């Protein structure tokens, strides 16, 4: 596709995103998931009119400055009506969301002529097809991206941010290997394989700052980042490029403990992954967490997209963050009972 410029667009062309709709089962959860932080960062930027879309009958209340529209996912016309006039749709959903929900949203966005969609793509590098197959998430996500392109009304942008750091650190031994209650840690192989991982606030800033970019460059001499640079592509962002040993060093600093206070074990990462696959086949949900996280630590750089693709942090004006600060957040999540009713 030939490069387009704002200066050559028809009269009335708007070279910025103004109206943004966001959908997510965890949007307003007090403890925080990605949707909550995206909304917070967009409000800080002050560049968008935000509409939260939720189910009819939901008791969710939008924060100040955010409009609320309720929809019936069994009535496509209600989705289209809610999305009319929106410049972008951001979809954040939990793994328990109905599998056809994103498809309904994508089709409604096309019918409402929403030009930009950020689908439920927060995590791994979605262009790594081998990784996607191994963690079981890749094929359905690719299907949704392809569907957006086939409909021809919207463009998608995926957010490759790696696993969420504080969530994964505090979420129990089957994620980043840490069990804070029992003070145990399991290293995959020797614990030195680096991966990209992002905090919730950094993920929120990534989306907010992305949508604050100009849509097109002003003219031929304008080399500043634009939304069109990422059309039907992934944005690669990260808080930390880190290994488990470095996480552990941060944990020791944050807890004021020493190596003597912890039990450290090692697990061959590919064997650990295979165990997760077999557990999931038997219906044990822990198996999914095991296979998902361990696959990121394979020595093929699948979890370290900075090494293979580079990062877009500077283009999105993302700050450097303090590792120990967010290690403390992860520990607090673990100790506060945040994960108690999670199930896996």
C-alpha cells in the first residue's frame, strides 16, 4: 500500500483518534487488569472520549469521565448501535469470556465502520506461529485478525507485551515459579533465560499512547510515529527484559530475605511444558498455566521478542520502570488473597 499523508486527504479528514470504545469483563475490577489501566492512562492523556461497553444487566459503573453503554451480545444491532461513531475499539477479555464474543464485536465494528480495532491481543508475539500453536492461543487469535482484514472495514493492532509482571510473579508457582507463602522458587533450566514482561500500568500506557498518535504523517517530511505505521501489525512493548534469577534478586531485596530463607529447585523447561500439556488433557487447569508460562522460557527466544523484533517503547514514549517497585506489587497481590478464587 502506498504511503498516505494527512495533507492529501479529503476535506474533513480527522488525523487523530477521538472516540474510543473499550470492552472487557475485567474493565472495572478493583484489583486491576489491563482494561482498568488502559482507561486510567487514556484519562490521564485527556485526548479521547471513552465509552465503556458492558452487558445489559451488569452492575459495572464507569469511572468519572467515561460514558457507559450496555449491550446484548445476542442482539447484533445493539452492538452496532453502541459502536456507531467510534474511531477505535479496544477489546480486553478474560479467558472465561464466551469464545464467539470477540467475533461478534469484530463484525459489529465492521458494520459500524470503526476504523481501528485493538483485539484481545495482550501477551505473546502473535506472529510467532510455532509459539502460538504450542500455547494453544495462537490459531484462534490469528483467525480473529484475519477476520478483521477479510471484512475490510477495520485495521487491527496487536499488543505484544509479554506476560504481565506483577500478576505473573504473584500468581503462584505455575507462572514465574514463585510461591511466596512457602518461600519456594522453581527455575526453568538454570533460570537465566530472559523474557519480555510488562506491568499493568505500562500496558495501559502502551494502548493510550498508541491511540494518541497521529493517524497519518502530515506530509513527506514528517517522520514522527503514526498509527498507520502499525496497521495490521504488532506493537512490541516491555517493562523488563529479565530472567528468573534477576526476578529472584529483586524478590530478595523486596522481602528483606536472603537465599538461605528460600528453597530453590530447577526443572527442565521442556519437560515441565510436556507435564503441563498432559495435565491439561486430563482436565487439570493448572496444566494450562504450566504449559503457557514454561513455553515462554524455551531457549528459542520465543519469550524475548526484544531480541528478535526490537521494542517500540521509544516510539510510544514509554518510561523506564523500577523493577523492585513492581516486585512489591506482585508480592502484595499474592499475600492479599487476590488469586484465591482464581482456580489455577
